[in-house]
C-alpha cells in the first residue's frame, strides 16, 4: 500500500510504522469454481488481493482447462 501511495502521489509526506504479523494469524484461503465451458474467446481477469491475474480463454476451453490455466498462470 505504501508503494502504491508513493507512486500515485510522488510529493506525498508519508509516515509509516511497521507492525509485526500476528503470531496466531492464518493465511487467507478461498475457492474459485468454473462451472461451464467458455462460450467465446477472451480474457478472464481476476483480482486476488492487489494482484490482477489475466487468463486467456478460447471458445472451446472446458471448465477444467480454464481452471488449469488460472492455476498455472504467472503471478
């Protein structure tokens, strides 16, 4: 968030204090289910936190192929 703030407002006077992670913290987890085949070609864009993930999809791709492409994409 600090990098985004500085990149957006280059003259920003910003004070930041680092805080340790909670020792009992647990990483977030989630599930994404693709329910059907692609009806046309294009790009599926997902936001995972602050990271945008773009996956190319062909009209003939099945749900399994789309899910595999999402899992194996560069992050």
